[in-house]
C-alpha cells in the first residue's frame, strides 16, 4: 500500500496520525518507523496525540520495547497511553510487566480493568480474572459488556456459580439484559455450572434471542436427555445454523434415538442449504452403526466420496465403526489399509475388534493394534477384553505383561478385565500379580477393581483373600461389592456367612438387586435352608419388587431338589409364569438321580430334550439315573441312542496349576509325562486311606462292571490324578487347588476327605457348582452338595 499524499490532509499532525494508524493494517511497518523520524524532525514529538498513535503502532507491530520507550519519554500521559502499553504487554504475554503498569495507572478506567480480565480469561487463569473483577467492583468502576462476558466465561470454566450469580445481578442493574451476547454468556454460565432451572429462567426472560441462544437450550435439553423439549425448541426456531442441526442429530444419536437422528439428517438435506460438516457425518454414521444399517452407511460414504469430503479423523473413524458393526468388516479393513492407522481412535478400533470377534478371527485386530501409533490405555484394554471374550485367556495374559513392561499405566477397567481373565483361569498366582500391579498403580481401592478382586480370589479358591478385599471397601455400601462377597461365600459353602452378610446389607439400607438374590438363594441351596430360601424369594418379589428371572426360578427348583423335595420342585416348575428353561429341568433331573426317582427323572429329561435335543448332559444324567437304580438295560439304551445320534458325552477333566503352568487330567489319563509317578503315588494313597477306613463307593461307577474294575476306575478319576500330581510337585503343607469341569462324585468326595487328613494338607476342589474345602478329614460342604 502506497503512502497517501500529505496535501490531502489539513495538517502534518493529521497526516502522521493517519499513516501510524493504517501502517499495521497494511502490514507496512517501515512506513510507521519513517513517520516516527519525521515527527522528531518536525518538532511534533511533544504531541500526546501522536505519541499515543506511535505507541499503538509499535504495540501492534510487536515492537513493545519501542512502544515502552515512547511511553517513558511522554511528559504527559492520558488513560489511552496507559491502556495502550498495558494492552501491548498483555498481547506479548509479558504478564509481570503488564501488572507493573496496571498497578501504576493513576485512575484505572473500565478499559484498564477489562483488558486485564479478558487476557486472564484467554490465558485460562480464570480465578485471577474473577478476582480482578471483584477488585474492579470494589474500586467502583462500572464493568462493560466485554468485562461481563469474560467474567461469566471464567465462572463457567471453573463452575463458580456464586460469583456467576453476582455477575447476573450486575447484568440486570446495568440494563445489559437487552444485549444478546451478555445473556448468551449467562446461559452458558448456568449450563456449565449445572443450574438448569436458571438457564430456563434466563432464556424465557431474554428480550432478544439469536441462533446461539436457541442452540444453548437445545444442547441443554439434549445433554439432560429431555429430547422432546429439545425438539420443541428446534421447531420454534425461524433460523437454524449447522450447530442447531448437529445438536439435534448428535443428541438423538447419543441417547439411542438413532432412527430420529437419521430422519433429522434427511430433513436437514431437504429443508436447508447447509452442508453437513464432520460432526454431522460422524453422528449420522454412528446412528447407522448402532442400527447396523449397512446400506445407509454406504450411501453416506458415497456422499463423502462424491463431495470429496475429508474422511480422516472423526469421520474416518465413524466410517470404520459403521462398516465394522454393520457386517462390512472387509470394507472397514480396506478403509484402514488405505488411510493407515495413524488417525484410528479407540472407538473405531474397538468396533473393528468386535467385528473380528464375531467372525471368530482376532488375528487381524491384533495386527491393527500392533500398528497403532498412539496406543492409549483404552486401546490396550479393548484388545485385552477382545481376547477375554474370545476365550484366549493366555493371549490376554501375555498382552498384559507387555502392557506392564512397555505400555501406559493400566487403569481400573484394564485391571478389572484382567482379573476377569484370571478368574476364568482360576489362577491365584496371576491374580495376585495383578493385585500387586493395582496397588502400585493406585487402583487397588477402586470399587470396580476391588469387586473384580473379590471374584478372582473367590474363583481361585481363596475365600480369605476375597474377604480381606471386601473388608477394605465394604464401607462404600455399594450393592455390587456386597453381592460379590455374598456370592463368594455361597460358592464356598459358607451359607451362614452369606446369609449374615445379606441381613447386614438389608439392615444398612443397601438395596439388593436381582443378582444379590441369586447369591443368597444359592447360599440357602448349599446348606439346605429351604424355608429360609422360600422367605427370601417372597421378600424379593413382594418387598423389593424384583421380578424373578429364570436364574431365580432355577435356584428355587435346586433348593427343593437338593433337599429331596422332588415333588415340590416339580410343582414349582409347573406353576412358573414363564416357560421353564434347561436350567430348571436340569436341576430337577440332577436331583432325581441323587434320590433315584426314575418317574420324575424321565419327565425332566424329556422336557429338557424338547428344548435342547442334542444336549449330552440330559442324556448322561438320565443314563446315570437308570444305572444308579440298577436298570442297566435302560441305561444302555440311552447310551446307544446317544451314539446313534452322534451325541458325545462331556468328558470329566480336572486341572491344577503348578508354577504358572496348568496340567490337565482325564479319567484313566496316561498322557501326562509323569504318569508313572502319578499312578504310583495314587496307588500308595489308595492303600493308605483304605487302611484308615475309606470304603470305595462302587455305586459311583454307573456301569455294569465287576467291583474290582469299578475300584480301579474310581482310583483313577481325574481329580484324584490331579491331587496325586500336586502332592509330588509341591512342598509339604502347601494348599492344593484343583479345578474340575463336572460335579465331584461321591467316591472322590469321600476319598479326598481321607487324603486331606493323610497328607496333612488343605485341598480345595472347585467343581461345576461350588468349592469344597477339605481339611483334617472334613469338607466345608458338610457332605451336602
């Protein structure tokens, strides 16, 4: 820009002032410096007006040191002079020098105060901005609308509702309620401070409203889930911007109204000339993903390609999630391959992971995980959960070890997921290691981690470990924690402790949920408290108004059946308001085998097989029932029908973990590399416990064989072989923890009691339904299981 002709100005002073004012705008700082020299030569350097313009020029061209020289040379200074140098320092981030100037201003005006307050707000020093505003008021300087909006923004940022309300009173006193920017700031402050009632009051009292005002209300109602009120505000608007439409579409999507989100998107395309932005497309693709509407997702993808919209970032992630969740995992993978994984977020990665899990192939997910540039703790957790859900517990353990060595600090969700893995493995050693990590990372007191720890210790056979964790957190009075401990006691046969804890829970006013009642009913089952169980069942329905689930019905059938009340169990099933499931019929069938009731057993098996015709458990239970009653021909027919139908009986397996390695055993197992030592140990134990009064229960072998053959089979049951291996592989006096996939038989239960006394060890056996703690010749179940 050329320097203007001086002749068009009435005086040199006017000319110089014009050039100084326009030079920063024209990005011609040299013209301003040239004028400074000419001012000095012409003798106009004493003009306060020109000095102020010179300072302003230097401040705007980031020559704050030159501005300060001009300021220091001024014999007379106006408020404009002070405010100009103050503003210059603040813009340069020279806060200390700005403070020095501010403190020296003789009579600070609203501009001085507001300049400081605005800058503090822009720097994120909200408390300082509010403190200055309070001092400004004490100094009896009237705030301007700019002061008010900055202070309100600062109150909103830190949630200072008290000061925000006082500022509101200034708005009313100063008559700023007609200023839409001020009232919008009020709306924002009350929204951020969580005072929804005042938001509505301010909005209703606003003299003038713009699109931003309406958008605040729509956003407020959507955030609080009041979608109908948001829609009502939307319908009243005469002018809508992209924020309006996005607030509606995103709000619908976030609250599960995905059909409405898609309809709103279609209306936007029809009714307005606005083009979707990245927030619009990300939300509408999320809606398609939730609805698994693959074709709609493809149409939006086509629009993105057609309009050459930038598909990275949020939109790209939403595309990947949409395809992954809607059955288009191959397309999702192609998008990732084409765009790379640098922009892929955890939500999209998790969607991909879920897609691969559905296909039963988690390998591609791991490759994508390994290629992620920024793997935060959420990504690690998602991968760990993926392994857990796919049953790949050992892979989860290895990945967690890698996380501890190389990854970010695990959070409570990571630790809870890994504790779930160790619960599935029933690995006490792994569980203790994760407990140690939780303590080191400061997550040990987290309720979610503590609950997972209770479950882990319980499933690994350490009821004392579970109890210690619960004792540290029970004061939270959190339903899940108490429920976890009640279930743990029930699983370990400590029915009385479970019931006492449940009664204490009720006394403290902690509300039980449906899972709590499954736990307390299970406790009654394992100790034979039929009347107590019936009372709790009625309490659940009539007092806590919890509708029974199939699990509760099965518990009641099991409660009656285990106590030998088979007819009562059958009558309960017949009177259930829902169709009985396999759990209910299976419980009755199992009880019929124990109490040798063939008539009811046949009915239970038939009804069971109507629901699951190929369930091997029902066939086996019925065959075992016939065998137990000496009806060998009927048992043989059942087993032949299984063979003819290609139905394989579930094999009994036991396992024990020794030095972080799991050893599996089947009945008559000859595959273990130490089989000779195991069988020799079992033979010695067998002879010793028989000397001490143990009598093999040959009726536990449900085949028509000679007693000698039956005894040999009994001696080599899987849990006995696991115990023998444990005895030769661990130091004396250590506890053995044996896991079994089926219910322990009568003979093994009796034999292990004798073994525990013989070897002087506690032997903990977890079967398909509960834990048995064998010690000194006794079992915690008191022979009721």
